[in-house]
């Protein structure tokens, strides 16, 4: 998805992923804020990607995405840290903190990823 | 956001919005499925847009987005129906059903929109 | 759980369950409103129970509960209607509308139930 | 609510609350596990209570509760740690980790509390 072309993975493991996405016009809605869907898409990409990498399989897919929008981002970069909170037999659960350049928390996302046993 | 360039609003009121989005490569993730973030972005756009139109104000913003992914979409169009379930003094709540061309339910989204009293 | 002693199932199938729970002091928080946890518990019970009945197995368990509180209930009865929205191989998803005696919508609950394939 | 009679608050501030609830039969569903609704009710109580205490007002009420169930608890005590993640003008957001006696994570809860400006 276009929102994700410029995602820069800074560090990744099967327990934590850190990424940075510069804010461009393609991420903004008409009022100039980053679209809420971009936060959801970024979190989904990090959680599913890290799960798939860890399992060495294509059998990881998100089954839910719960995003709370706390503060808008209008410029600079989006900073995301995804932490794995649960590694079960059939699901992994990740929580993703999204912040702005000033380190202010802008969104909380919880992603449940279904994995093939 | 690029995901939303081609959104076609078929009918809109302050209680229900119907829309259709053709699936193109800009919506797909590498495996060829529509990216989960696209469903979240579409639902967000419909719910916030209809709330803002009804209030004739820019004072509507999503505070949460809860998406359950049920079935992938790979081609054709995304069909979304947003229904307002709650009209409160400080929040409106919308539920959005997302389906494919065959009418199969592919995602459920609940959006809470904060409004200025 | 005590909150659920008085639950009265009015109709049940593998697609829809209707129930009624009289409001008593054991459901109220100190300010006199029905506790939000009671809505979550009732919805969980209906969704998991109907799934387990349909599968004729004990292999149904809730993996998530997403409740939005719209309007308090203080007296009379809690009316709940659970509708199955998805019947997948590994999960069933239910949406539960909770209303008061006047038919006003008081809570929306979405329950994801994991099932053994 | 009966589920909450025995809640023991170990430490509380406007940023973090720690509590412990012994598991008794009144919290169990028929299979012997603590009912999912009990986790939701405990988290709701901690988040709303700490917000109301901080604001010195009765004007705090939960507007959403998002619980992910990771692992059942059958005996011992329920341990809950609620952390405030957002303090906005109209909402506070708390994340609550629920664990068992062995320190294993059993549920994740996110509570959004509406506050009067």
C-alpha cells in the first residue's frame, strides 16, 4: 500500500520492531493530518511482518486491529515501536506505540495475528 | 491518502453511507491481498466524513477504530456500508460492514468519532 | 459469575441468541449504574455458549471482547441480542446489542471466539 | 458488582494502579476458569476509579473496554497493573496487564475513560 512505501525498519526481532515513516502528502487527509488509517496500516505491517519472519512462513495474518487515536501528526516522521505481548500456539498479540518527532504518544494499536499451528 | 483516491460514495446521510472502492495494486500488500489498513482507512473516512457533514463542522475526529478481518479481498471492488449506531453529545459510533463483489462479509469495523458539543 | 445467575435465555440458535437479565444490586457499581463489566460478561456468555452448543464441544473460548458503552442502565432489565457475523474455520465472530427496557441501545459488544478446527 | 468485592488495591496514583483479587467460585464460569467478564470488570474499576480520584469528580466513565484473553486463570489470585497512557482534555486512556500468580500474562485490556472538561 502506498502509505507504506517509505517505511524504514530500524531494528527487528521476533519480540520488538522499531520503524520510522516520513510524513508526506500521500499520508495526509484533506485537513493536513496523517490519516488514521496510516497508523493502522503501519502497525499491521510491523506485527504481521515480524511474526511471518519468526515463523519462516507466509501463514501469519492479522485478525484484528484496535487503534486508539490520541494526538494528530502533521509533519516530520511517524515513529512506531511494536512489542510482542503474547506468543500462543494459534495467535500472537502485538502492541504498537506510535509517536511523533517530539516523542509524544499519538496512537496505541493492538494487533492479533493468527498463525498456523 | 492514496488508498482513498478512488472512493465512490453511492449514498450518504447522517445515518448511513454506502461506498465502493475498486481494488488496485496501490491497495495490495505483497501477497496480493488488499492491505488490512485499507479497510480501516475506508471505514474511518466514511464515518468521520458523514459525521462532519451532519454537524456542518470540522470538529469530528476518530478516537478509535476496531477492525476484525474475516476474509481477504484480492480483486474486484471493496463494498462498505457504514451505519450510525449512536449519536451522543460527545461521541458518535458507527459500525461498518465491508464486503466483496460476491457479497461475502470481509471485515467488521467500529469507529468512535469525537464531536465538539 | 454472580452477574450471570439470573440470565434468562429467550431464544437461541447457532446464529442468534436473545437474553434478558434483571438488574439487581449485585450488578450495580457504587453510583447505582450497572457495571460495565456486566455488559461484557453477558455478551461473552451468550457468544461462547452459543458457539459451544453449535459445535457440541467445550472447545470454544473468547479471545477478545470489544465493548463500547453508550448509555447507562440503572433499573429494569438488560436486554441482549447476540448475532453471529462470521463462522470461520478457527474463529466465530459475534456482535451483541445491549438495550434497556425502553429499547434504547446501551452498549455494543464484539466477541471473537476461537474454535478448534 | 460481586466480582469486585474482594479487590485489594496495593498501590494507586493518577498514573498507575496495582491490585490483587483472590480467585473464588463467584468469579468462575462452569468449567472452572475465571470468567472473561471478570477481567474486563476489574480493569474498568481500576481505570475509572483512578481517573475519578485524580479529577476529584464523579465525571469519569468508561466509554470503551477492549480485552484480549491470552491465558486462563483457574486458582490463586488475579494480579492487575493499570497504566495511564494518555491524559487528554476529554479522554484518558489506560492499559491494564492481567497476570496470574506465576507472573504469566493472561489478559490485555485497554480502557478509554471520558472525562468532563
